[in-house]
C-alpha cells in the first residue's frame, strides 16, 4: 500500500523538484562567468549516453600534475548536471586542484544503479586520463552534496566492501579517493527515518529504484549499512536550514563505529538562514569558509597531518 500510494506521485515529485531547483539555481548563478585564472576542457564523453559528459578545470598558473577533486552533483537523483555546478567546481579549482565536474544519467528516465555506474565510470576515466590532463591520482579526492553525497558514499562502499561490490555487475571498480567530503547528504534511508521534512526523499527514492520501494530494497542504497573500516577519511557538513540535517549525525555515528577518521562541521550565520547545499553559492561568506575547510581537510589527509 505504501509503495502504491507513492507511485501516483512519481512524475509529480520529479517535475516539482526540477522546477524549484532550476529557479533557485538561476538566481544563485546570475552574472557568474568563467574566471580568467581557470583553464577548462569541456564536454568530454565518458560514455555513450548524452548525459555522460564531463569537464576538467585547472588553474592556469599551475603546471604538471595537480591533486584531483571529483565532484558528484546533487539534485535528488532526478535533477542537475555539470553546467549547474561549473562555477562552484571552478571555484574549488582556484584553490590549487584539477577538478572533474560531470553529469550522470538521471532518474526516473534511467533507473538505479545507472547513477552509481556512472560515478564509477568517471573515476575509471580519471585513472585512464591522468597523464593527458595532469591529474595526480595519488592525491585523489571527491566531493558530493545531497543525492551526490549519497552516490559518492555508495561508490566508496563498492571500493572498500567486496561483499557489497558483488551486488553490482561492474567489470572494474575505479580508484578509491584518499579522502571525501559530504555536504547536506542522505546516507541512511528507511521508511521510518525519512518521515516529516525528509518524506520527499522517499518519493524521489521511488523514482530512483527499479524495484518496489521497501525497507529491504532501501537497505541496498543505505550508505551506513555497508561501511567498513577501510572507508576513506571523511569531512561531513550540514547547516542550520538543511532539511537533511539529521542525516549528518547518522553518518557520523556509523563512521565512529567503524573507526573511520572523520570531521563533522555544522555551519550557521547570525541570521540562521543557511539552506540546503549553501556551499555552492560561491558569493556567500559561509560558503567560502566551508569550501576552504573541506579543501584544507583534503590537503591535511594527503600530507598525513590529520
């Protein structure tokens, strides 16, 4: 009954979210352009589907191999692409990184695990193209927000949990990031803990999954259920107005149990109006602080001083 009721909401949930997010993103990015200091390589295909495209951004003043950040965009699994994340990820590149910003196949038009397969394909692309684009795969990091944080968490699970990886038909698993950063993400999914403000995520999970949504099928896409001690060091953050805020503590508890090195940051401002994925707004003072801190976390992990 629960599942059948949500089937009726499927197209409405995606359509509503896409309209809401598109309007907000247009306001956020109005007037932004490519920084003069950034060199960009655009629309590189990593697969045959029209959504399987990526960009690479590098600071013009730095040569040779650079530490790499792979960005997995959010959007409730049904929205988003690399164009909507270009200014945020170029801003990350300005901090001394080569950044890979990519689009993946979206639900409900394409069902899970296509999205996870695309994340894996991009990491394999980074490995195969390291020399061409000056990518230091010994210093490989990744960031993901909202549904992108969820997909990145699942990717780290297939890299570090052989039993979980067996659930997928992957010919090869990509390289494991040295450290990851998760922003305002969804990590522990069940019908019980997705009620109230998070109930929309259940509607979107119905869009994502190719089978009936129930607690058993949701367990397969629960990041916390498949963590091992080999999960990479993790920077987790949320904020005052993040509707997914309780999820950060659920992930932290799982990381603590498995003794995975991690940091949890909670961001607020005087007005208390920071919202979901606030860090993408590169003109925000709190976003600048947050993005500095997650990049500093990566470099501390890389240098072994964390």
